[in-house]
C-alpha cells in the first residue's frame, strides 16, 4: 500500500479515505492536472494534513477568462424543408433498389 494511502487511512475512515482517493483521481482526470495536483497533495501530506477535495477543486477550477464567448446562429428548420425539396431522393433507393 502506498505511503499516502496509509496516511489517509490513519486520519480518516476507510470509506472516507476511499472517497478522497476517488475524488483526487477524478480531479486529476477532469482538469488534466496530474503533476501539479501530485505536488499539492505531497505538500499537504508533508505538512501533516489530509488533502481537502473542496479546496483542491477550487484551486484547480478552470479560469473563466479562458472560455471564449461563442455566438451560435441557429438555422431555421424551414431551411431543411427547402433543402429536402431541392434534392429529392430517388424512389428506387427508398424502396431498397439499386440505382
């Protein structure tokens, strides 16, 4: 068993330690911050603290400034009706025949 797991078990119940480990794995995956998160966890454990998921999620949350504003203009559904009227499928293809 890794040393960090033993430290968690020494401070928390087995169930809570499991939840913490799963939460840390999910955070590392979701935020793609494995190396930086590992350093933060090591710093917590070296200081004698158990990693706090809420604090780590707050620390590694995405910066809202990095999300661009994207305007999406939806095409009216009637445009698809017009397109379908222009390009009618051949009847033999619809019936399963070969063109």
